[in-house]
C-alpha cells in the first residue's frame, strides 16, 4: 500500500532527502483512495513543508515529537505497562518485521510509527488497513493533540487514521485527553523513560505477521486509568 509508505515518509525528520521527495509523496497521496478532506490536508502539509526553511522545519519537528512525550512518535510512549511486557511485544514486532524482510537499522526502534507504517505498506491492502487500524487510538490521540496546537502534522495523522478504516474508541481518547500532559523539560523526559532495560531482540514465537502488532495497543486500552474531572489536556 503506497499511501501508507508515503504517510510514513511525511512523519520522518525533515532532512534534504524528504524535502526532495515531497512532490513524489504528494503525487502518491493524490492518486490514493483517501477522501478529499485528507488529500487536501496532506497536500497543504506538503506545500507548507516545502516552503518552510529547513532549519525551522527541523526545529519544529524536534519541539513537537522529540521534546514532548505526549506527542511521541513511538507507540509505546503512549502505553502504560510493565517494561518486560513491552519488551516482549517489541521483540515480537521485530520478528514480524523480519518475516516481511524489513530490517531495522541500529538506531531504529520497532514501535516508531513511520517504521510501523512502512511495515503495513508491505502487505496487501486489506491486511495493511487492519494493521493500521490496530493503532487507531494512538493515531487519533496524536491527531487531536496536534490539532489543539494548530500543527499541520495533524492532517498527516488524520490521513493515517482514515487509512486504517477503524474509528478510534472515543471513550479511550477522551480519557487520555483528560490526563495532564507531562512537562517537556529534560528532567521530565528522564523520568518518562527511566525503567529497567529490556532486550527488544529476544526470539519471539512464530505467529501470524499481523497478530503481534496488536500487542502494541492492547496495553494502551488495558491500563487506561479512569478519567479525572480535574485533569486537563
């Protein structure tokens, strides 16, 4: 599914290669089956990114996704659960990637959303949509948080959400939005990721390539705390 790979590209750190590829990415998405709303949204995003100074675009990306845990592009950044369980889910996902011939580089983690979307793009359309649908709640949550910030990246996540073909559970989204967002200070970031080390490369049991991907979001819903009336986004 070329649309999934194109959207994955738009969520990468904006380097010269991405800027050069924007016309091709935009063409793929124009020819996709996405509705006009999503095609227009990502077209505007591509135009905006192409006309933005590269250093400014990179600074914006870092401020949004690297320094703000509530907008993390790592699926497990939005999952509360035991680190060992997360580690096993990561290992299972790596095994799924390997079975499809997708090999990670040394600095990539398997739950990085652009990598997950590229993995989905290697499947047939129905299976790709099912995989993307598994992360609908995370994608919708990111889209809403970005919309509240007035970020053009929201259009990319809305297109991903549409591509998955599954409506995110509103109760889950509202409960997550009601939680206070962590501060984007260095100390808060350290606390966010302070946990026992896990080995993402442990062998995983053979299973359907799609079945392990769902493990990434089971924790998202299972460990959802009750919403508090005094919490805010």
